[in-house]
C-alpha cells in the first residue's frame, strides 16, 4: 500500500522551526520563571494585537477561556446563553459550569454556522449572552448577531478556537464581540505544545476580573478577592506560541491553497465542498465535505491509508446531560451529522496527497 495521508503533521511544523523553538524554550528554562512572567505578557499583547483587540488574558485552555469569559461577564444562575449545538462540547459546558442554561440553536445548512434567524426566535428576557462559533475556520455571520445583541442588550462571546487569523468583512475574528475566546490546543491553526488558551477584549474591567479569576481569585500574592481557579498560561507555552505566531499567516495561506486544490478537484463529484460566504476569509482549520454516503466513503479512505474524521459525530443537545434536560429539535444540525466528513488538512499537505484523497473519492462515489 502507498504512504499514508495523515490528518495533521505537527512533527513537520517542529522541523520547520526547530532552531527557533529550541532557542525560545531554552531561554525560558535558563531564566527559571515558569508562570505568568515576561513571555506570557508579551504573547498576550502580541496576540491581542494580531486579532485586532487591545488586551489578552492567557489561560490554560480554550475550554477555560469560555468558562472564565462568561464568569467575568457575570453570567450565572437564571441566565440563558444562546449556543449552537453543532460545535465542540466546551462551548455549551462553559454555560453549564456557570450555572446558566444553554439554549441550543440550529445552523445554516450550507456553512454549518450559527443561524441568525433561529437565534432571533430563541431570544427571551433571560438571554444574557450568545456564543457564535467560527466553526471550521469560517467566521460566523456576525452583523445580524451583533445587531440583535444591541437591540436586546446581551453580550457576544466569540468562540474563535478554530479561526485564528480569519476575517469577516475585513475584520479579524476576535475583534467583534464583547470578548473572544481562543484555544491553542496543539492541532489548532496556532497551537501550543500542550494546552493553552486566551481571552481577548477591549474592556479593562473584564480584563481585571479575568486576571483575578484565573489566579485563584487573587489580585496579588495572598490577597484574595473572590473564588477563582488555577488557569494560567505558562511561560514555555507562551514562548512557543510567540515563535509560531510569526508563521501563522503563511500557514493559513497554505491551508487556503490546499482547500482551493481540493475544491477545484471535487467539482465533478457527488460530494459537496465547503461553502464559503463572500464576506468571509476562511482559514480552513478543517476542510469539511458533505455526502449522503459518508460512512462508505470514510471506510474507503481508511483502506487507502487516508485519515479522515467527523466534526462532530453527535450534536451536543443529544449528549448527556443535555439530552435529559432539553427537548430542542434542530433539524439541520441533526441532518448534517450523518453527512459531514473532515479531510486531511494542514500546512504541509502535498499536491500528491490531496490528489490521492480526491481520486479515492472519485473511485468510491
Ligand atoms: C478546541 C475548541 C474548544 C476548546 O479548546 P481547548 O483548548 O481544547 O480546551 C472550544 N471551542 C471550539 C469550537 C474548539 O474547536
């Protein structure tokens, strides 16, 4: 059998930047300061600037970024937060961990992004916030959502975990909501070598609150103001992320190149390539196709050594504990779950590899 086509290649990323990364890591080890120090400050500033925001607060994951963002906004008991069900689990868990209630909404059948019409229908007097997810690397349709937020006075929290560097009508994702949450999980477009996350915002009060919350509720050492958590970005990860941030645009450009090649080669097949809105600059965290013979195709790809994945196999409103508490019916979300498939996508994928994936699709469907 021919060589495998892996889903991601973090080893190749390291090889490209080995000398720079080794130097950045060694520098942290030699300085001997590992938590909330210079590299974290520098990365918070640089990343916030990169996404068009003024301040950043580094935390230990995207999951905690979402949880802490809602806490800092004061979302809690009795509040409702509108979220898509077609997303990574943490988007909804962040709401539950704050004692609030997620209100699940459906997605657009072409882009799989949160549907502003369904959002409008589900706004109540209890709605305190909405979490649009820039899923797969494509920005959510923000203008109608921001308008609803102003009309009904609720907060907008961007879940930008999959969309570092994406733009909506020219604006970087991360600059549009009241706050935005990023994950630097290793496989994201900008990834750490472990867990890491960040919240960005222009609001200094929220920043103050977040800095306290992430550090056991303290304003300075042994001065506690409230109950917090230990969720700090560490110096090693910050140094690694600072090094890699310089390459993010180049890597996103390579992802876009790969996506163009896939899409051009898939036009005369039975699969539907991703739909990109005209106002969106997609960064292809994932390249997701749709077909009514998904399981058969995934099996055929596996036999050819092509690794594909499903994002996500079960909508959140059908998972425990949500399934026992909510009886939402989300027709589009429920329908696409059986039809979507994520193909190998990363900055080091080659023409040959894309062509092998495509020819397997041609042979199977
Ligand atoms: C990855 C991801 C998260 C969670 O980030 P972690 O750093 O893995 O905790 C949240 N939301 C979305 C949409 C994600 O893709």
